[in-house]
């Protein structure tokens, strides 16, 4: 008996019915919709009854390659694959040609005698390989050896010619700096003179708020150092017990420590002023300098001072302290040279500079003016110091009233000295007649 398998048109439920009921109406048991059993030609026969004794055939589904067994009388009809539910026309697959049976013998167990081999392509490939090997061998014999000097020279000449040919033509790069550019022409001029303009420049430096602030702070710190030093000397000279000696020692230690700190900041300001003016900057700048750099700036100042006072120290140690006093004046003349020489060399251990030494002879009148002005100012401060010492009274009774003016005058002179030393350095950096005077832009 033939069984039809189809889907409900309303709910797509899979239904089965006998082929003999084709065209009859029935109600779907799932959705209760009325419909008719389709014809076998529309859905195909999917199964033959087991009771039928007709011969069967095996066909293959063209979609899923499932082998389906059908009755022989259904060949050419539409059948449905039970796996993929695809309806297709049942056709027998093409039969393969029977395999030729080759008789085997003991002498030819692989049947090679009757096999036909086409080795034309293999022979052509082998011929090409042999021809290429022969060509390479002949070229290797004809090639000159690299150890042959004429051949080596020819190869080098060809390589050099090829390199020169590949190199782009050399073109002169246009300079971004004009040929007549003079960097000194953009700097502010600080001539060393007693003209009204030069004196006005000095006054403007001291009236600068940052310059004035540093002068006040360092002056007050210097006054504290003077006060502690005077009290340490007074306690030490009149000490009668251990307590007085201890107080004198403590004040001396504090004087050394605080004095060293003041010296570091004073030497840093001294170098900043002198180098800035010597460089021709229009306005002093006060950068935040690390403590290590401040110590290095102090070393430059101390080394120059030691070198300047070395002759007086040697005479005082080897001959007589009284003879060292006149040589102390020599230190006043040597200090500016050694300081500028150390700055020019950039090292605190090279106190010689040919440029500064040549500038002494070239600008000798400027050096004389520097010594005269700074010497007069120093002499005036020393006179004021002597008067203060004279009126200090017994056991430095009134010294506490004089330490602040002493600190102001001492630091003021050093800052004034730094300004004029910077001007002297600016004069030393100029070549006579090369840089025109340029007024300072205030």
C-alpha cells in the first residue's frame, strides 16, 4: 500500500494518508482546518507497503544523497526523501563500467607489462634541467675570477660609476642665517663709563624690584652673621668659665653655618648679575637655580678670591704678616681677572684665559676705570666701617646698632661690584671697531 506524507497548509503539521484516499476531504487533527488529501503526483510516493511482493530499487536523493528504497514500478515517478522531505523523480544511478580483470602471474605481480606509461613530459623536463645545468657550467668557466686584479679593478670602477650615477646632484643649501648677521648687534650695550646714561643704568638695576628684594634679604642675613660673630668674639675674649667658652663656641659654629648659607646665595646672585650684563641681556632674570648649581657658582667665587689673595697669604705665612697688608691690595687687582678667566674657561680649575688677558691690553683704560671706581667705593665703605668700630664702645657695646648698616653696605658693595664686573666683561667681549654702539631699550 502506498502512503502519502504531506504537510498541512494551515499549520504545516506533518500528516500521512493512504494513496487511495487522494482527493478526499478531512479535518487536520492539529489545527482543525478542513483540507483534501493531495494527489500522489504532487507529493510523491514515500513508502511502499511491506506486503507488496513487487521488486524494489534503490535511488539516491539529489539533495542529501540519502539512499531511498522504492518499488520498481515507481521509477520515473515523484517520490519524497524521508530525511530532507524533498520530492524528486526517482531515477536509477548510472552503472559503473565493470573493472577489467587482469590476469596476474608470478613474474609480473604489479601488472606493469600491460600498463601504458606516457613519460613524454618527464623527458622534456629532464632535458630542460640538463640544458640549464650545462649553460651555468659554461658561464662559470667563462667568468673571470675575482682575484684577477684587472677584473677586480674593472668591477670597482663600474660600481663607483653606478654609485655616482645614482647620487643626486649636490645643491648648496640655503642658509637660514644671513651672511652679514652679527649676534652681538642684537645685544644691549653696557659700556663701562661714568656717563649719565651709564649711571642711570646702574640706578635702574638697583631699583629693580627683584634686585632690591634680594639685596634686602641678603643684607639682613649678613647682619645676623655679623651680630653672631661679634658676640662670639666678645664672649670668647672675656670668658672666665666653661659656660662662656661653650656659648662662644656655639655662636662661632652658628656663624660659620649661617655665613656659608649666606655666601652661597650671595655668590649665586653675584654670578647671575655679572654674567647677564656681560652677555648684554636687556633685563636681569632670576631663575630658580638648584642648590647644586648655587654651590658651583660659589666655588667659582671662592676660587677666584683664593687665587687673588694667594700672594698675600704666602708672604704672611713665610715672611711677615705686616708685609702681607700691601699685597692685599694686589688681590683687589687680581680678583676681576681670575673671576672673568674662570667664567670664560667654564671651569673652576682653569684660572687662565687668553681672551681676557688680551682684553686687558686692548681695553686697558677700561680696566683702570673699573679699578678706580670700585676702589673708591670700597675705600668709602672701609672708612665707614672704621668709624663704626671706633664708636662701638668697650666690649662692642653699641655694635648691635651697627650690624644692620654694615650688612647693607657690604652686600650693596658686592652687588655694585658685580654690576661693574659685568660691564667689564662686556667690554672684554667686544672687538674694537666691530660692534656699533646701540642704545639700551628701556
